C-alpha cells in the first residue's frame, strides 16, 4: 500500500478534523473518499461533454426498447417491459 503525505498548518488540520467528523471517519479516509468522488464527477462531466458535442454534430442515434431487442436478436425472448 502506498502513502501520501500532506503538510498542513494548524488551521488546515483543525478544519479537516472537523470536516472528517461529518464523514464519520478520520482525515485520511475522508480525503480519500473526496478525491475519488471528485475524480468520478470529473469523469462523468467529460462523458457528458463528449455526448453533447456528438449530439450537436448529429452523431447520436436513439432506439426504442423494441428496436434494441431486435438488434440484439432477442425478438423471440419472453420479456416484461
């Protein structure tokens, strides 16, 4: 396992300690959670921006559920939609 070290002044340490209580954990756990949540949010935003760009260029297609079943070769499968 790797370790990341941060240098914090007393005020920063105090702020993070109080914030960690909101997350029911310690500072390292809270920071790890927040970093990964931020990365996930950034990834989602990039996917949305890519989709919106493709939509503006007219490069997106939409299919009904019935069309998808047909495209997947599942016309004869009993399903409940």
